């Protein structure tokens, strides 16, 4: 039974750089054990010491999240496609929030030193919030 597994960039050092590898198994747990036998260390990056999927790893079987299919007990069939994706945090929103805070802080500092009027400060804060979006 051949199952295609898509490997994210961060884990390709375990697969010799391969983006896609084949594996076998009746369940996701079996598949990960099979992959680990040929790509040592891969399973350890996906499974916790308690034997569950790391919360920062998303795994999909045929575009369905395994958390809704039984997690490691998710059943697999010949020809299935498994995709492993690391969870992503931060990004553009984090940068926008930081920009808004720094704009707000600069405007607040200017108000407290009375170097600009309250109306100008309000406009500066509003512009910073809009620019941060």
C-alpha cells in the first residue's frame, strides 16, 4: 500500500531534501513508524513523548485534518495523500500591531512633551493605525 507524504521544508533534512516520500501503514501512527524506519528522526519531530501529535504540527489526509479523523488512529488507504504542515504564528498581523504600538507610543510621547497639539497627536495616532492595517 503506497501513501504519498508531502514533507515541509523544515523537515526535509530528514528525507535527504525530498519534498515527497512514499510510505505504508493502515493508520497515521503506522505510517509515521514506517517513515521513521527509512528517515530516522522524522517521527520524533511530529510526536510528543506522550505519544500524541505535537500541537504545532498539522497533518492532513486527503485535505482532511487528522484531528477530526482520529489523530494518530486515522485510517489510511492505498493512494492516500498525507500532508505535514508546521503551524505558523506571527506574520503580517504581528508586524502591523508593532507598527501601531510604536506609532501610538511616539504620539503619546509627543503629547506628553507638548511638542505638538492634541489634535495633531490624534491625527498621528489615527494615521499610524490606518498604516498598520
